[in-house]
C-alpha cells in the first residue's frame, strides 16, 4: 500500500501544477453521467453520484457542467452512449496495470490503449492476469494540519478503517468499500478537512522499481492518464523514497 500512497502523492503534486483542467472536467463529467444512468439522478439515493459530484466541486467544476452531466445520464439531454470498461496490462519492469475507461467506442479504445502500451514498454494482458492482485477500497485523504497520525487513527478505527498512510501533505485513510460513509462521517465529525475521497483499486502486493524501469513506468502511467477515454490508472508500482528524491532532484 505504501507504493500506492507514494504514487498518489506524485499525482497530487502533478495535479497542483497541471493546467489541463478541461481534461479533469471531462473525466468527472463522464463519471457523473455514468453514475446517474446506473443509479438515478438523485445524489441522496445514489452514493456513487454523490461522490462524483463531491469530486467535481473539489476541483471547482461549474454547477452548470454538473447539472448537464446528470441530465445526460438520466436521458433529459441527448449524449453519447458511454460504456464502462476495465482493461489489464503490464508496464516496464513487469508492473501490473488496471486501466479504468469510459468510452463510446470500445474498438477505438482497445486499439489506442494497445498502441500506447506497446510504444512505452508495456503490453495488454488477459482478463484476470493483473486484477487478482488488487482490492477495491475506500481511500480518503485529509489535510495534516497540526493533527497527528494518532489523532486520525482514533477518529476512524471504530468506523471501519483498516490503515492510515502519511504523505507529505495528507493522511490517506484506507477502508473497505462498505465503510465509505462511516469513515467519511467520522473524519468530518472529528474536524478533519477532506481533500479527496474515492473508491480505488489498491494493490495487495507492490513491485519496487528503480532507475530506467521506474522512469519508464511513470511515463507510461502519465501517458495513459492523459488519454481522454481513461478515467483512472491503478498500478502495483512502488518507488523508494531515495529513488523519488533522485527523480525530483
């Protein structure tokens, strides 16, 4: 899980300086549309939609964009017929990848992913070849502020949390997916400021890479993440603090 936290931290830093807000909005809008189509347009009765809208507001997505995405999902506005897809692959050094996509054209998406993987030292994998090593979990990040790791543990353990990892700026709380609401509520009640909340695929076993393999793996993840049809990229990549320091230096 430590590798996941370090990669999440890399993504947070990248996101803070990334000007591609339009791409972020597009991905969140797709998630809102899919969520509304599957569970209805009322966030009160649709936890997935509620989470998607929270994510949209966290990045200051305009309310009109949110409303339009919901309306597409429930059929009030015509739009593309979007389909959720999950693909598996390998990257440099044998890194495992789960690639979560939303697309209106499966054949195009498969062809594009295969091209990106092959061009960047990776390959497509058969269904199940990588997924066995991942578990879907609640992941909630909170600002550290003046609070200690012990403070957050005391706040969330009774709510069902399994683990807490510390990054440079946040504490990341891990819990089973059915503990999302209890853990989120416990954190808010305890006065923590949430910076991100999602359901993610977390690796059960990580793979530590260094040198060229580590750089190649990060480049591939970045390429995939930048593709419009890709919603999320999950990997079992782990990079040591020393290796990260070399990269950042």
